[in-house]
C-alpha cells in the first residue's frame, strides 16, 4: 500500500514539474536566452598544460624498462576578462595571397632572382605537378600556388593566367630556377 502511494506521489510530482516547465511563458524564455556570456577568471599566474607521452617497452629479461618520449606545452591563462572580450568582432585576416606573393617576390629578388617571373613559373608548375597525397604540407603548397583554389582576390591578371600556361620553363624563361625542385621531386 505504501509502495503504491509512493509511486502515485512521485508520478504526481513529476507531472507537476512537467506542467510547470511546459507552461512557462515566452518572456521568461527570452530573458533566459538574453543572458550575457559567462567566462571563467583565473588567478594571476595560472597556467594550463597539455602533456602527451609514448612509452615503448624494451625487451630485457627480468626487468621492466621502457623508452619514453613526451611532448609538453604550457600556456599562460589570461586573468582579466577584458582581454578575452576585447576583440569580439570578426576581423579580416591580415595575410592574404597578394601579400604572400609580394613577400615571395621580394625574397627572390633579394637573392638575385627575377621575383615576378619565378613566382609565375612556380604557380604554373604547381598546377602541372599537383601535390596530391602529400599531407598537410602538400595541401598548403597547392593552396598557396593555385590562385583559383580560393575566392577571387583581385590579383594581377598575369598571376591568374600563370595557372593556365602550357610550357612553364619556356614561357617564364627569365627565371632559371624551379622553386618546387628545392623541396620536391617529380617521379615522371
């Protein structure tokens, strides 16, 4: 008898809570949704670290020995909330393709090569010999030296046309080097 009355009391309490939550008005809901974002503040000098380790056992009879390799990274945590909230709006990225190409050109010119011609040849050859299945570095090289791989950036026409040139070494004969040969090799 007591078990049945306990079940009825629990069921009644559950129905009361359900009815109360389901019948809430919209003004309370909008107030709940308009709360400011909360963030944690840490004491001055707080740090956070990430630790990764791999232990490889060494086969020595009657001994338990292992060789360990580890990577550790520590980061200082900001203590003032304004540091976190200071730049809440999204800003345009400061590095774009035009800036990157200008840096490459000037670096080539400072080493005695014709910067623009070598950049155009590199763009041309990166399309002819795509870096597929070369992981992250291959993807970065492909994206950097393939202007059509991203949105229009108002680049010079000759840079955009370099992707579609046929014989790169003849078209850009002013450039005596192939930048891609410095860090890659074609197996053709």
